[in-house]
């Protein structure tokens, strides 16, 4: 069960691993939470995912509306198909909605990327994580902090499996293909001489003052080093509403996975509020500046290349200067971020662990 862009990178390795088990029959359900070709379809092609067996076509709306639509339609699917297990991914509305439906219909549910906590309940994703993990029967965690969070919240340790990071599985598999992309020259960026920006959290882009300050800071940074900014549809709308904030910046449409990964791997640094980008930059040893006050992925700070700059734009600019002067930590890859997490999940699911 998937719905939004980051889900696709996570489901791909699990489906591949399960496809080698002849006794397992898989049905791929897409809620349609994301639906633009460059937010959904392109990932199915590039990641080698099968077409979804069922697309609920839910689309955009308020949190309650979107969650409710997914629940109503997914309930029909589950009632008809009666699967032995549903796997849900990450922390988007589709994840929590599907877990709730499963729990009410007594269908076992496994949560891939369980246990992550920012401790910040103003984030919709934190609510989705808390709900999903309370309801899940199998909890697949990417790192030790995930296990500790779950145990602290009273989850039975027998249900927790530390399997590593599925998003990194996809990166490991597709990095060689990404390295053949010509996106860096196509977008006029020079190797090792540009920064990559992504921004889509409501706390950053839905608050006009924050968005304004951020865009002013990015414009200032881009006078020292080129920035490339693939713009998420939420952010595109907010920038249109605000008008004129992006004058000096190199904005492009959301990119497909291979182009994005190519840009990320060769970037001098990333400025982001994305969960996945914090992880991928840690794996790639690319310095990452996260424009948030907290992260549900602390291992990217303790072991990796990530730094939280909060919403302090002076701090952001100072950190970029430090990176450009060569003073950044190289970090290390966290344990079990090794390309085999999907296989470990398949072993548990198929009962051959
Ligand atoms: C969602 C997730 C967020 C995740 C992000 C990944 C929730 C609560 N949020 O945020 O955790 O980090 O996806 O990208 O589930 N839109 C389009 N085309 C699309 C999809 C969306 O134009 O294909 C526009 C719509 O105007 C929509 C807005 O983007 O209202 C936001 O989409 P939505 O899925 O509600 O939340 P995201 O901000 O994408
Ligand atoms: N990504 C992409 N194209 C883009 C921006 C991001 O392919 O233009 C990929 C990125 O490599 C990572 C994932 O999308 O694998 C992260 O998704 P996103 O930032 O939308 O969501 P989050 O991880 O914050 O939930």
C-alpha cells in the first residue's frame, strides 16, 4: 500500500525481495495521494515497480478529507481481497489511513520505517507515525532509536524487527544508473560546485513569513554558489501565492528519481526539510543542512552528515560558508543501511527468517 512520492522508493525493494518467494502473492494498492506524473508515474518506471493493481485515485484535500477518502475506499478493497497481511510505508496520510482500516477489519499490518519520532506533534507525519505504530502487528525499524522509541511507548519487543533502511536499498541499487544521468550539465550546474535544495514541510512553506525569510536566504547563498531547487507542488503553490520570491533562484519541476539522485550525489551540499534527503545525503557523505527544529532521523546527525539549522537563516548561511571552506564532517553510514533491508523484511514476512 503506497500513496506519496517517498513511499515508492520504500516499497520497491520489499516487492522485489518478496517476488522471489513463490508462495507470496502481492497486490499493489496506490491511494493516489500523489498523482502528477513527476510525483508518481515516473517513479514506477524508474524503480521498476509494477503498475498498481488498484489505484484509489483519492487525490488532494484537507487531512480529514484525504484520510477519510482513503479509509472508505481501502475498506472496500480489503473486504473484497481479504489479504493475510498489509504492508504500509513511512508516515504519510495514506500510511495511517490504511493502518486504521486494517486494524478495524482485523487484517494484520506491517509498518515499514517504524519507530521514528521527531517528538513534534505539530507535524502531521508525527501523528501518522504514532497512530500507525500503535496499530501495527509487525514493526520494521531502520535504526536502533526506532526500537527504543517503540519500547518506550509500550510496543511488545517481539513485534519489532530492526531491518535497516529500505530507502537506502533503492539508492544502492540505482546509484550506478543515476551516475549515467546528464542532469548536472543539462541544468548548467558544475560538478561539486552547487547546492541542492528541497523544501515542502508546511512549517516552512505554508507560513508566509518563514517562506519569505527562507527565499531571501537562498537568494543570498546563491550569489556565492549556484543552487538548484526542484520545487514540490505544495511549495510551487505557496511561491505563486507569495509572488516574486524566487527571482534569483534556479527552480525546476520535481525531478525523477535518477536525475534527483545524480544531482544529490554530486552536490556540494543539500538544504532540505525532507526526511528521505536527510538519509540519502548521509549515505552519500554529502553535507546536509536541515531547515527544521527537530528530526525523526537523529542517526543522520549522530553518525551522518546532517545538521539541524532550525529556522535561523543566519545559521543556515554560516553553515553553507563552513561547508564551502571545507570544514564539514564526513560522517559514516549507519548500521544496516546496506541495501539488504528489503530482503530482511521479506524473510520475516515469508516466514523464512
Ligand atoms: C505529503 C506527506 C509528507 C511527505 C510528502 C512527500 C502527508 C500528511 N504529507 O506531503 O509527509 O513528506 O507528501 O512529498 O501525508 N499536489 C499536486 N500534485 C500531486 C500531489 C500533490 O499538485 O501529485 C499538491 C496539491 O495541491 C496538494 C498539495 O500538493 O494539496 C499537498 O499534497 P499532499 O499529499 O496533501 O501533501 P504533501 O505536502 O505532498
Ligand atoms: N526526490 C525525487 N525528486 C525530487 C525530490 C525528491 O526523486 O525532485 C526523492 C528523494 O531522492 C527521496 C524522496 O524523493 O528519495 C524524498 O521524498 P520527499 O522529500 O517528497 O518526502 P519525505 O522523505 O520528506 O517524506
